[in-house]
C-alpha cells in the first residue's frame, strides 16, 4: 500500500511556484536563518546553495542542518564568505577550519533536541527552509535520502523552498515513516512498540502559503567515502563481537532480541563484518539508530538483521546504486524516521538498545571526548552520540588506543573536553581489550581501563600517573600538575 501511494504521484504535482535555482536563491534574505535538510551527508539541497554561493550579494547567513551535509553548503558557502553562524553539526574540512579559526560561530546540540529547539524558537527563528525532496505538491513533500529534523524545520519556517531531485528515486518514499510529536506540555508517548513498526506517513505536510519556490535538480548526494577497515578496526570489532556474544548469554533482557546502534564510518563497517560472523541463536537482531550504511544493507540482505530503523542513508556510490536499483526489496525492513523519533531517549530505553559509539579520546575514569581534538579544536559535533550513550541499556565506547601513527594515546589521564561523563559509559573497547566499567569505583575503573585498553607503549606512563594520583585523598584521584604533561612533553 505504501509503495502504491508513491507510484501514484508525479515529481511535481499541482499548481506550485516553479523557479530556477538562481531565482529561488534571490528570495533568501542576506542575513536569513536558513534551515536545510540533510543528515549523514545525504538528502541535502544542492542547486540553491550553489546558486547562493555563486551570487554577488553580501551574505551573512545562519545555516541550520540536522547532521552532515555536502560541500555545496559547508564548502562553497563558506568560501564565498556567506556563513556567519552554523548549527548543530558539520563534517566538512572547510567549515571546520572556519569554526576553529573563529570566522564562523558554531553551536553544538544533541540532534534529538533540534526539533523542539526549532519549533519552540529556543535557539533561533527560521526564515527559510530549503529542503530536498523526491516529489512535491501544493501542501506536501516526500523527503529523499534523509529525514533528520526536516519536519520541524518545515513547520517552523516562514518560507519554504523545495528542491525536487530527479536523481533520487521516487520509491524512497516507501521507506519513510514521518511522525510528528505534539509539543510539550501535553506530549504523549510515541506509540512505537518495535523498531520495524510504522506509525506515520511518507509525506511531510505544510501550509501551502509558505511554499515560495519549487526548484528541479538532478544531482546525486556526495557519496560517503569509507576507508578500508584497518587491523586495529578489525581487532576492535572482534572484541565487540566477543563482548556481545557473552553479554547475550548472561543478560536476561537480551534473551529474545538484540537491538543495536553504532556510529557511521569504517569502524562501523568493521563491526558489521564481525557481526556477520557472530551467532546470536534464537534471538532477533534489529538496528535502531541514526544512520544506515553499506554494511547494514548486507546484513539486511543476508537476514542477519531483521529490520533497520534510522533517519538517514549514508551510503557509498556503490551502496547508493545497490539501494536505488532495489528500493522495494529493502523497503519492508528499512524505516527512515524524523530524528526526534530515531534518537528519542524514551525509545532508546524502551527497546533496550546496545549503543556503540566512538570518541576522540577517553580518560582513565571513563569520561569521553567525542568532539574536540586537544580539548579545543572541533572535529564534527556531538550529533546523536549523547542520545544513545545516556539512554542505551548498555553504552559502549569503541576506539583505537592510539592515533598519529602511534605517537598519541587516546586513553588519557584527564579528558580536556567532556561530552559524555563516566556515568554514560558502561563498556570501553580498544584493539587491546574490553574494560567493563559497570559497578566499579573510580579507582577500579581507572585500573581496568589502563590494564585492558591502553596501548603497551603508554601503559607504564598511565600506571605511573595513577600511582601519583592515588597518593592523595579523594574519591577520584588526580595529579593535576602532570595530568597533561605526561603526553605533551
């Protein structure tokens, strides 16, 4: 039924204001707050941002997305000097440099909160939303390869520009499950009892009076580039698989179903490979997270994973081709939702998610820095890692023990920036081993982290630090005079 609904519509339906990309860009005020669709580097508008960057106006835009977008927004607009402020996530080198140099003001937000923050106007008021779709009508649109906070952006914007992208298959609508929550304080629970259940529609509806322009485009998403997993990635994944195999046997709440979430990237693909070789007998294995990547398509096709629920399809070129050529074969077991549903704390808790995320570094007590190198230089943003770390039944942080060719330890005495506290981390995994931090005192946690997870090249320095830190009184021991010097020197 859902598939037939999509097939009955054209790309552009009814009397709508058709414009060129240049004409649509001219409708955006020079100092506007512009919300764009896009999450995981896919489903973002392309033609209108290119036209904005190529124009001759002086722009000072505040750009709001949900997750990562493409170079049309975070490279071209920055190089044109058009961006003054950015919310709440970025994954582009040019934007990152602009943020770290202070040329662009950046505000980081848990992405599950972006819908509420937008509708309640707690951070900003949206002047214009520019949204990619596979089809549009006078009061509705069907999103493309991601949903993210787009329904909230569309509802909150004064004006709406829709890019209908003919390079994205119309059949993508079969995967969508757009559900809008009521605003507080009369908000009920989300009526979802299983990650594969559908409670919404394929469309985002809007006030037809807000539709300012419909622009047609024909550009594919910039493909997600996965590097081949390293030996360290594979060792981390093997340790994670071993932990899961043991945990499902001892944890009675995992007796019937294993519900997983893991971050996107090459480490995630290594985890997927390891899961393929790990048996979870007599249990459903499902995915409830943010992003569906190439390896997850493999697990769905092979029946290793029963269903996958997310907000974005972050795929390589080959992954896009595979999905686009076979959308209907995946649609029944793949669901794309708004991010305030895919990352909803209540649902993460309700489904008993085992959340697996990575980090820049982790200190010996379990505090996690996922956003800032050296505590100062922004990498991407917190994204949805906090949504899962804080609310998962089991929160796992998995990362290589070293970086910079082995010269820098990612297990440190004292986290210079903390995104997730020790209270949000249950399990720490590196290529060297597994540290189970549940129920341990700070001193016990520190000993386990150093013994099980630190690289041998840095283990003695960390042990020496813990000895000095333990000489004084206090629940959590630190030697603040040398907390950073041990590695920087």
